[in-house]
C-alpha cells in the first residue's frame, strides 16, 4: 500500500532523501514521476544524478521541470513561472490519479502551496483520491499542518551545522 511521505524543515537533504527513495524504487522496476517545482534546466545535483542512469533504468523515470530556480523562495516571480508550476501540477495530478506511476515525487510542492500557486485543497484531494498502490512524496519547507495530518511519514530536516 502506497503511503504519503513528507520531507520538510530548514535543513538540507529533502530532495536528496526523496531521490534516495526513487533510486531504491528503480531497482525494483517501479515507474516513477519526479516533478521539480523550483528547478529549471540548470545543472542541479538531482538532475545530474538522474542523467547518469543506464537507459534500461532511466526508462522508468519521468522528470518534469515545472518551475524556475529564479522562482524558488523569492517574492519576484517571472511571468512564466506560475504557468509552469500550474502546468506541472496538472501533469502531476493526472499522472497520479491515472495510477501510471508507483512513486510520485513532488519536489518543493510545499513551497508552491505556501506561495498560493497550488491550492492546499487540491493537494489534500489528490492525497485522498490517489490510488492505494501509489506512493506520494512531498518536499519543501514550512509544511502545512493539514498535510502532516494526512501523511504516514513526516521527516523534519533540521539544520544543525551547514558550513558549506
């Protein structure tokens, strides 16, 4: 049975924790959707690592870049960014509800909800309506209490020391 997992907090490692789940799921042959809500085509470690997969493994991973790094954590949003996030959200909803993927990772979706770009009510509905066998992973700081209530696992990444 697929659960809902949340990686939140001020510390680093939320996306990489979600990717760790993805890499483990890939070894089982799961089909995975990764939607990145604040990362554009720049060279992020997350994207670099997915490009290193063998073609046999990579065919099970779909990556959607639904935002811009210029959007993340700023008040000034380029005109295209809300549309990109909305489009990514529509892709994520359709794919999740169709049961096409066994694991769906929505990276920085919590930020998109906090910013008002994705309605909280739509996320809670997606969680309620997702197929039982689909595992859903949400990442981002400042998770909404309503999402914590609905999740089976919530990890809070604390910043203890970040010298890098």
